[in-house]
C-alpha cells in the first residue's frame, strides 16, 4: 500500500475519532463551539487522538526494531517480557517511592524494562534451538514469571488495584495534562529512523555486522534503550497494548521486505491506523459505553497472530 493511501486513511480515521463519543459533536459545531463542547473537544478528544497516534507509531516501530535485532518475526515488547518488566518497575516505584511523580515512575519503569529486555536477549543467546515459534514462547514464559512476581507483591502490599491500572490499555482516561509524557516517544522515533540502516545490518548477525565495520553492541544497546523507554512511557500513560508491536511490523514486511529504513514510515502509519480503528470500534460496539483498547487490540491481534503463525508454518512446509 502506498504512503499517500495510508496517510489519507489516517486523516479520515483521525477526523472520525474527533467526533465519535458519548458527547455529541458535529464538524459544523467547530464553527461555533459552546463552552461545554469546547472543553470536550480540546481537553478530551484532541489529546486522545494525539495519544493514540503517538502510541500506535511508537509501539509499532519498537516492535519492528525488536524483530530486527532478535531476527525473529514473533518477538515484540509484549512477547519478550519488556512490558511486564516495566510494570514491575512501576510496582517497585509505588513501594519504594510512594510519593513518586509520574516522571520518576517512568524512569524506574524504564530501568526495569531495559533490564528485562537485556535479560531476554541474554537468554536468546544461550538458547540453541532457535525455532521461529520457540523463541517468543520463551519470551512469554519469561514475561509470565515477571508478571507473577509483580502480582504476588502487589497482593502482599495491597496494591493490586493500583497496578491493575497498567495491565490493560485504555484511552478513556486520557485528558489534557495526563498524556504529555508520550511526547518523549517522538525524539526516540526520530533516533530510530536515523539508526535504521544500522539496525538492519545488526539484524544480519554480530559477525557480519563487525565485518562491515559496525559497532554491533553499541547499536543493539541503542535499540534496547529505545524499546525500553517507549515501553515505559506507553505503559504509564495508556497501559499495556498487546500484539501491536508484533502484527503491524509483520504485515508491513510481508510486502516491503526487511530493510528497516524502507519500512519505518509504513509501519508507523499502519500502527496509528490500526490503533485508531480499534479505538473507534471500541467506542461504537457497546455505545454509549466503551471497551478498553487493550481488549479490542487483544482480540483482533490474537486472530492476526494465529494467522501469521499458520502462514509461517505453511511457508516452512
């Protein structure tokens, strides 16, 4: 699909997102907004749209980077323990620093997400049976262990309700003043684009990269920092969004190949489009109530994940 087509779809869904919701808003109302409708539009709808687009772009791109660095199409922040590690970091921040600001929680979550991703990469190095399906299963088990530890200590310290806030993604609580942390993802996406060619070379293996004069460990570490930081920011602002960083890069690489620089823009736009479509669907299915974005993305993403698995198996056989 061409970029201009994706861009047109993104604009169309963005306009739909601004005028879909419990409060009735019409495009013509923008010509003469009442005080109440102006508050709904500028305090709720616009910040929500911005957060969906930023989260969709950033989560899809870090999924693409992670798949490139691990050389596995089924690895993503949600299948490698990154998001689970970030959630453990949030719990630690709540326990150790009860009066921590959002920025302080984000930094602690970032450190834990980075450590968790680094551990997964070390486990990956030691696994001899590097089957396409086996590696993400190891990541899911690793993430489940971390998630179990998080749940245990959350129950023990009566923080299960607080920590459950970050277990499922939800844009309904996004308001002006409560989403700006997501802007940290923008410079990280730019850095990812600058390092795109180096990530592509790093994805060919350590020996090959070193032979081409690339500082392999430095490039991998930069990629891990981007993945961990974006995961922490999105988790704290929106919550956990499953499968997004897994299925979108796979769909794009199906028709564009594995060159990261060629696929980044398509991945970014398709990720934002997919998340917008799921959010609009979640607002309409049980209108005037709303389904969390984590649920809609999880249901659609799980079917897409199964399709990708079966397609991979069919190609291998």
